């Protein structure tokens, strides 16, 4: 294959240009460290822009009795005790500083009359601690970070697809990739690599991610580099994703719709939450509402299209326009539906990877020297149920910490040893895929995989289904070897989709094998054949490749935090 490889060198390479990657890059640039950020989609349109609800920090601007300790207690309780207590402490204790950073970069938070940042109730939080900007907080955060990165002249290549992290003797020395537009190859030499390439929710049929994002890229890149995956089975299904139109299936209806008084009904008009959580009704936690909707649909009480109804039409029109502008706009655009008059048809949708790359709590290093992971690509904060608003603050807190750690690591590196064999292997992999002319279609295989995961590893799982899923995956892996890849004038997206598929297969195997191993029901993980929580399974499952799972115990929770853990009332609160 005769192609030129474009060689670049940087002190630190950041893979992913969403909130986590940009915050890490900003930290490095502010410290005077040479940094390059690369991504496979336009930086202004990273997944972070879709986050609607808000960002958590115990600022105590509205509820003076709030504290980071209480935020930590709420997070641990909601995680069903699978979150790492040290990770939780670091995020909650540093949350206020994360918000200050955003303010320093010019983030337009909603404010009270006295100028303090407004905070609203969200999910199972004891106090009001979610800062926001309308119902498009993530969009504003991403804009703010993109602007700050521009001020610092951080080079961002957002048309580069990374296919491998380059490693020699368990030490990182860079990454390999290609340009999505012209196929130009890149060998990027770097002292340290920060993996911020998101989660794996796109491997389900209905998801809040867009079509070619969150395909499990982080999982594949980390595992090939020698990293491991923790809690792959713990995936949050959001209760309210749209069913139609097909090309926007899974688009979220913000839970603010339920928080403002929206009502859930099945096909016969029955308000079904009274069966599942009569106390909290529609304001129950994410995992419970998703399970309730799933059960109604599964037992035949759903709509013909396989959904349930979310109705806000009884609310005053001005409340809807003021508090739910994005929901109103979205439904009008996608379905010509006026939510002030008609109910919305929804179903549970794969929303967030609570697991991810195994990292150390103190600096998010991975056990491969010089490799760090951050954001939805990492694990440790959310356990078996993520508190709404916690993912955005995680990006800021750990983006800063990882930037700091990578700067220190790069600074202390005496010399960098490279491996031409590792680079050649990465190059050959791309050559072989480009030459692939088999009968299998990448898009069709992606669809097959999504059907398998939806069928056998969705909201409710059992041994028989998971084993069937693994058998289907075995079959699919053989078919992946026979794909045809055909770049054309429009660019090398076909090649990218083939790599997306390879990543999705790794993520699917990690998820199915871990879900099979967790023989209990805990948070988002519902095993109909093991309906009870099993105390002995208060462990994280760490996957390092097919058939290799270890159980990792969790450290104890500090008394000052444990004493604050209690059932949280959600009366009158916005649930995530």
C-alpha cells in the first residue's frame, strides 16, 4: 500500500473533543504544555451539546445547608453502592471549583435576582444543587469550552479518526489514525494520551446518541492498548426517548417534562406509575421509571408502535414555553406535534455508559503508563445509577485533574521509546480494511448488533437471553471479517463505520459477559432471573478481554458521608 503517513509530535494528545477532552486540553494549554486534540465529529457538535438538565455542585446558593458531603452521600446512595467513594469525594469536593472555571471562561449560567447562580432540584438530590442554562446547559458548556480553547490557540483536528493507541512495553507513545475527508494517515507521537471518546450506548437500537457516536471507541482503544473495562454492564436507560421519526429514534425528551408535572399513561390511558412507585409517581428515579415503562410495553399495555404516552398538555401554555422550550421546539420540528395539545409517544432509550475504562480515582490513570481516560469513557463515579447532572461536573473536575497529571507525567519523562512494530501493525490494520471487498455490509451488521443488544441486553435481562446474545455475537464476529469497505468521493466515512463496528463488537462482548456475571438486580441492571440485590456482589466487574472478568472490591465509605446517606424525597423535584 503506497500511502504517506503524516507525522506529528505533541507532548499530550487528547482523543475526543467533547467537554471532557476540551477541559483537559485547556488545563494543559494553561500550564504551557503542548497539546493536540483530535475528534471524529465537529467540535461544536460533540455529544456534550445534548445534555439538557444541568450541572451539579453544592454551591449552597439556594439551600445554605447543602454541602459537598451531602452531594457525595446522594451520589453513593443512588449508585447502589457501586460508585468508588474516593472518586465521588474528589468530584463533589471539587465541584464548586469546576463551576468557577466555567464562569471564568464566560459560561452564561441562569442567575437569581441577587446575581447568585440559580440552582434547581434534580433527581434524588437532597437539596437544590443543579446549575443550568435553560434546558440546553450542555450546549452552553461546550460553546464555552470551544471558545476558551480558541483563545488559547489549542490545535483541534476534528476530522481525524483514531484507530489505535500506540504502546510499547505497556508505555504509551502516541496514536494512529486517518483523516475522514481525504484518508490521509496520521502517526501522532505523544508522551501521554488522554482518552475522552465517550461511551457505548449506540450499540442499542434506541439511544440518545447520534448515529455514529458513542460506538464504544473508548472501550476498543483502551483494551487494545492493554487497559481494562469496569462496569460495562451498567448502562443507564433514560425513560423518555422518542420513537418516531425512525432517523431520530431515541432523541431525548428532557425529564424536566416530568419534573414540571408531565404525566405518564399506557395505551388505555391508565397512569401506570401508581403500580411501580405510588409515592413518587412520575418523579421516581431514572432506573425505576424506565423499568416501569418497559414493563408496560412488554406486557402488552403499550402503544401500537411500542411506547407509552408522556402528557404535558394539561400544563399552562406559558409554563411549557418558558420551562420546556427545547422539548416544544424538538417535537414541532421532528413530528409536527404541538405538546401543548397532544401527548408525546416515548419509550426507554440507552442513554449513558456508567462503566468505562478502568482508572485510578486520584488521577484517572489506566495502568498503561501515560494513558488516561476521562468523561463517559472512564468509570468509577456513577455505579449502578447515575444522578442527573453529575456527568457534566465530572468532565470539569476530572478534565482539570487529568490535564494536571498528564502535564506532570510528560514533564518527568526522560526519553520516549517507540516501537515501529506497533506503528506498522496499526498501519496494516487500516490497509487491510481498505482492501476489504467482502459481501458483508457494515451498516447492516451494525443494525444486527443493535438488534441483538436491544433484544438480549436491554432494560431487563436474563441468563437465557444473554447467552443467546453471546451466540449471536460470535456469529456476527465471523461476519465482520467479511465486510466490504468502499471509500468514495464523499470521503472515508465508510472506513470509519467499519472501525465503529469493530469497537461496538468489543463493547457488546464486554457488556454481555459482565451482565451474565452480575447475577442480581441492582440499579439499572435488572435480572428477571435474579430479582434480588446480592450483598456479595457489591463489587465492580473488571473485563480485560473475552472471558476475562475479575471482581474488584470497593473501599469503605467514610463515616462523615455514610451518616448522611438516606432515602431522598423527590416531592416537587425535577427528576434528572
